[in-house]
């Protein structure tokens, strides 16, 4: 299954030291360079910036091939890119927490999973 991640699930899982459940659940996870850039901003917590700088091999970068037009202006560049990438690749899940982003993904029929859903699935499978 193809899984694409937006910034917030990655950020939260890094902060609670649980990012290793993603490869256990999904093997590899795709994200856009724009999402990685968000995780590397100076205002982002140091643990997340360090994690992004030493990005694990299971987190693969991919740029959406299509234009990012037609998205609500309330969405950030990372959210637009993550949704576009998930839509383009017919992902089995888009990991996203932002409500406006989740609504746009659902409008585009992209299956979504939030951080709490990821943690719940990991718990049910005995990973945490």
C-alpha cells in the first residue's frame, strides 16, 4: 500500500519518539520535499529538525508531477503537495491531521488517517 504523509503526523510521531511505527505499519512512506521543508523550519522543535536532517531511508521524497492549482487558499504548500501526491499515486492512505486538509482530501476521495488513527492501529497490531 502506498502511504503519503503530511508534516503534522511526522512531527507528532517524532516528538513522542514513535516514528519507527510508520515503517513497521507501512514499510515505506512517501512525502513531498515541501513537507520536509516544513519540518526543517527554524521555528520547528529541534528534535524534529534533526530527524528531518537525517531523514530515515523509509521516508522517501517525491514531488507531485501535476500542478498544485485548484486547492483552497487556506491550505499550506506542504498540505497541497501531500494531497496532490496521494491523489496522483492513488495512495491507500494520506497521513494528515489538519482539518481543512482532511476535508480537501476527502473531497478528492483520498483516504485519510490521522496521527491518533496511526497510533491506534499500531496499538491494535501490538507495535506499541
